[in-house]
C-alpha cells in the first residue's frame, strides 16, 4: 500500500473551520483560511487568544519571546499528522436523483479544494451487486474502489469513479459495508504508525439487508452496527467512524453509529442545498478527525535547539499570534510534549484544540531558541 511521507498542511486543513458553513465544530469552505507559516512576526500582547479575540482565562504573560529578537530568529513550519480517510458511500436506489447529483457536486468540490491538499482519501460504494455472495462478507467491502492517494493528485480518480457510478440496489447493507471499511482503516493504522485513520459512512437510509443474519448478528439492528464502530474506536490508535446523513436518513440510527465510533453525532445534510451542505459536511469531517499534534521541529530533534527553548505562536479568528504557553498537565489552554522524557511531537491541549477547531481561521508557528514560556 502507498504511504507518502508526512505532508505539510495548513493548520486549517488539519483542524478545519466552521464559520462559513454555519456548522459548529470544524471546517467550512471560504471561511478566511490561514496557513501555517515559517515567517517571523511580532507576537503581540501577552496571553493566548480564543476564537473571538479575547484572552484565555489566565493572567497575561509578561515575559515573552520576541520573534524579532536574536533568540527567536529561527522558526520551523509545523508538520502535522497526516490523515487517511476511507469514504464508504451509499449507492442504493433511494439515492437516485437530486441527492446523487448533488453528492457528486459536493464530493468533486471537496477533493479539488486546495484546503485539503495532502489528505489521503479512498472511496468505495455500497451495496455490491444483488447476486454477490457471500452477502455478509465484510472483507468484500475492505478494498477501496479508488485506493488511498493524496489530494489533489487522487481527485481525478475519485471524480471519475463517482461519474461512472449510479444508484442501483434495493438494500442498504450498512453492516458489512462499514465493517469492511473499518477493517481497511485498522490495517492502514497498523501499517502507518503516527498517521490518523478514519472511516466516513455516507447514507440516506437505514440498515436494510443483506441477509436475515450475519453470523450471530442481526445486520439491520442499529446496535450491531454501532458495535462495529465502537470496535474501531477502541483500537489504538483509534479508527473513528463519521456519518454524513443525507435527506431520508434515520437520524437516531445515524447518531447512534457516530457516537459509538467516537464522533458524537452524525452530520446531517438538509434538502435545501444538498451539494453545498454535503461539501461542508465533508470539510467538517476532515477537520475534526485529525489530532492537534505536530512533529518536533528538526532542529530540536537533531539537538541544535534545546527542548526547553521551544515556543508555539498561535493566532485564532484572524487575531495576532500570541504565545501559547507550555502546560504539561494540560489543565487549561496550552501545549505539551507527547512524551516528556523523549518528545517526538507537540500536542495542543484539549482547550486549545477545541478552540482552534471552532475558530474561523487559525495560524501556528513554532519559534525556536527562546526559553519556553511555562504555565
């Protein structure tokens, strides 16, 4: 299986934005994208900034590195953990018409967006042919129709696949389709430590078929499908399950599967503007799935810069960048090293990660050579 080196992505490509989409959480198109930068800029006043430009709760930091000072002339671009996203898309007969046409438009716009360059996407459709046997075989859905490839390089193959496909199938066998996608996601996670892996189920219906029983499980029982999603979420590193529910989906079932898969709730698309909402939903998924984690800069890993001479500059919502203090216990906004005794990554604390995901724009720099500001 391919797997490319770590990709350099903008923080917004990783964390996503929601403002323009009207969606809380991550990512929306055209929402004022900020990119990871390696240039030196003034850090502004003390403290850290929330999405609305207000200081986080702590008192301002009085002593802070100045990026223009001699100690702060070195910056490195943040290198983020890459994402492998397997899209399992419903092609049952109920998808025919505006839903299918709009989904094609939304998916095409998504894979061609510069915002998601570097994200690895694979695609498969379900159900299989009506006479495919054995009907319950999850492994039959494991291999993607379009293999994993980085966007935008793989965009052409994805667009061609959906253009060549059409809704056809009277059943909605979510049980084996999701099971197969999760098997693939787990394999990708096993083969690529340090990368994020997730499955996206896109459907407009509720589970139907492919048989009365799949082993000991009832494939139409939402609890049985949710159990598959939960198994992926329990894997380490987790393979999370996202659900996009198109018009007609059973919302309670979609939410049950998403919650079990570690993503809280399904992202529901209304019938008013399916193409745009579907693209926004894809963007939101891509933003939320990635961890708020960045590789230790090469000069630090190589010993030229000490681990206690590293600072993170973060700007949210278009506000000037501010020093984000290192907070080893993550009991508030800040960042920490993944392993204090042998760091390999800088990890945003949950409060900061959530704030970045909800911001309309985000910008991060790693400033080297100045004593780390601690909380």
